[in-house]
């Protein structure tokens, strides 16, 4: 083999190695982003039209959030916000729409205290997706219900779901996921709201039945000779 041929083979091997390294690196990056963002990765692909553009966007989100001064809540702040959430949850029993509006503002307040910019909702959701990816799509759904409620286009069931979504995000924001390492994020959202609603409906049904019986008894007395 001539010296020129040897050089050509070396160059070909180097090029092939470079291509292989590039493909492996991109694959690992894609896998890491899918694992970090979960469903939000697919959402970004749908919005941008390609996996490459979506991945570039998700990396920009991460860089933006890392530049923010996100701080964990103090024990006192966590306790105060938890108390406020309990009040909102109790409020839901008699005023579902009002409770959803207050829940929306409370979540926004927690974000603000922690250091997230809150002026633009779409940017807010994008920022949250970096460390709170499992709940950000539900946050969008809850906000949509809140907006529809303001137009009187949301049902009680819609409002109930919105409260569950808001609570999942609220609880996630209380945790310092921005500085956590390899900590599991899944946590079940309890059914307290559902139990409160069921108890309210049962109480109202019992009250209605008692009122009907009283009216019937009064009617019987009125028709007696």
C-alpha cells in the first residue's frame, strides 16, 4: 500500500470515528432529555416540528433556568403556604370556582417567592418544565380551566380536576427539586378534595330529603278533617 493510500485510510477511519462519536453523543443527549422532560419532550417535538429543534429548545430552557436565582423555601415559608393551601381546599367545598382562582394565584406566589419570573404564563410553564416536568402539563390544563371558569364555561368536574392539578404542582414547588440530585419525584395526590365534595353532596341530599319530608307532613295535616 502506498503512503498516499495509507493516509487516505487513516483519514477515512478518523472521519468514520468522528461521525460515530457525533451520533452516539446525540443519542445520549436525546435519551437524557427524554428522561428529564418526560411528556414535555414530546410536547416540544410537536411544537417545533423536529426532535433536533425540540432538543435545542429544551437545552435553552435549562440554561435559562440555571441562570435564575432559584431558592428553596424556608421552613416558615413552607408552613405558611401549606396553611394557605388548606384554606383554599376547604373553600372548594362551597365555592369551587373561587377556590380554583385562589389556587392559581397561590401557585404563582410560591413561584415568585422562589425566584421564578411570573409575568408571562407560557414562559413560566417552560421554566417549570426543567425541574417540574411531571406536573407542568397539568399546570397548563389547570390554567385553561381557570380561564374557562372566568368565561363561565367550566363544569364542577373541570374545577375539581383543576384543583387536583394545582395541588400536584403546589406540592412539587414546595420541594427543592432545583438543587436535588437523583431524587424520585412521583408522589400520589390524595383524594381529600373528592371526599370533601362527596360529603358536601351527601349533606345537601340529606337536607333536601328532610325538607321534602317536612313538606309532606305539613300537607298531610292540612288535608285532615
